[in-house]
């Protein structure tokens, strides 16, 4: 995982064309002229969003202790997410299919 983070960190960013790269190698996505946005993200674990919502009056009536921890979901391993947005060839609806 550490090696992947280092490799992703070394990828050139925000250089759409070799001329805008300032002498450095351009982004690996620079050859695709319709690429609008691309991002790699490593997801280590699920974000904790707080307790499961419940009616506090009902919880108090049945004796639920609200300070007791609830079970939390966790990922068994990190995931690599790749997201990309592409521009349509033209503004027509047919070009977006």
C-alpha cells in the first residue's frame, strides 16, 4: 500500500499538454483530448457517520444506554478508486450516449 501511495504521488498533475508541463512529463491522461477530470483515491476505511438514528424517548423507555458503542463497519483492505469525467465530442445529446 505504501508503494502504491508513493507511485500515485509521483504522477504528474494538471498538465494537459506537453507545452503546459513546463519541461516535465505531462499527465498520463494528456493524450486523451476529451478527458476533463481524472482522480485516483485510496480508500483506507469507511468514515464514521455517528450513531444509528433512533427516537431518544423510545430508547430511554426500553433502557438503551446511549453511551454504549454501536457496531461499526470496516473495510477488510484498502480500495483504489479511479474516477474520470469525459467531455462529449459535441454538444448534441447523441454524442453523450
